[in-house]
């Protein structure tokens, strides 16, 4: 007959295996978004820098960059992208 201490140790060991096994198999990868947070909003970019608006706030609507409050982007030498 196993002692109570041995049964507790066995339960801890088996639970650790149950937690680690799916991660090792690649079925469940930790994403860093464990609290079901909404995805980050995309930001319009002018090359590597954040695009700036003359008026309004820069944002992306779908995959199109836009300025809030009917504003315009300050001229950018490269095409604006949403990233």
C-alpha cells in the first residue's frame, strides 16, 4: 500500500506531465494573450516610422490607413502601410 505522501507526489508529477505534454507536441502554444484580450489595433506606418496626420488621429480601417476627423496624412515618400 502506498503512503499518502507518495500518492500526492504521484498526483503532482502526473499533473505536470499533463500540462507539459500538449506544449511539447505543439498542440497548445502559449501566445501571451492568455486573458482573451482584443487584438492590438493596427497603426499606419510611413516606412519604419509611425505615419502622422495634419489633423485627427492615424488609424487603420481594415487594411487602409486613414486619419480620424477627416484629416490628411503628412506627405510620405513611401506608400503608407498598416502594421
